[in-house]
C-alpha cells in the first residue's frame, strides 16, 4: 500500500495555472529533487512571465519526464542538466545527461513517456527529439508559445511517429528555415 501511495503522489498534477513560468520550472525541479534525491544543474535563460494553463501543465510534465528519464537511463553520479529559454515564440527545453554505457542506445529511451510527451506537444504544434551528442543523451523540446508561431517545418510527421525536425548531432537543430541551439 505504501508503494502505491508513493506512485500515486507522482501522478498528482500540481496547481500550475497560477504560477509564473519560472515557478513552474522550479516546482518540477524541486519535486524531482525531493522524489529522487538527485541534484539538477540549471541554466534558465529569458522566459515569458506566464504561460497559459495548458502550456504550464505541458512544461511541468515535459521537465518531469525528461528528468525522470535522465535519472533512469543516466549515470547515477552525474546530475542532469536542464536548460530552458525562450527563442522568439518558442520555449526551448533541453535535458542532457551522460548515458550509462549499457544504455547508450537511444532505442532504450523510446517508451510511453516520450510518446506521451510527443502527444502533449502535438496539441501546440511542438515537438521533441532525443539524440546522442558526444557522450550525452540530449532531449530537446520545442514548445510554441502561441498559436501565431511561424511555421517551423513541423507539419509533416515522420511515419514512425518520431520527431518532426532534424537534429544535427551537435546540439543544433534544423527546424524548417530556423536554426536553434540547445
């Protein structure tokens, strides 16, 4: 019963609709630290003051899933690096860790969590991609900040349900006519 309560606590959606963007990030990181005991390296850049409620929930869940994957699939002694910043009308979120030697194959990362993340992001015209850059597994997420976001070349999904934009293996991402740096 106690294990079920612990699992259920992770499913409760915090009230994020009244929080600033920075507070949503802080809440997700604090909850991760509290549940896992793992530190997180943060790099928070320019952010919009607030997001609408659905985007706040999406941001929280994306960070939660990214940090959970970093813990589960990475080296235990290496804290994940979370970077969140605004790039025009896009919120760019990256989670990076050093993959454990036995789990460096990115196929290990493709589970229900990433599938759910893609579905959440699809609602906003966003996307996510997981790639290996050097010795690091890097999850990069593009979350559009409004419905008036210019076409980023995300309209044609890859047939396997994969990302809708191209990673270059260097931390630079080609999105239609735009280059974004993780």
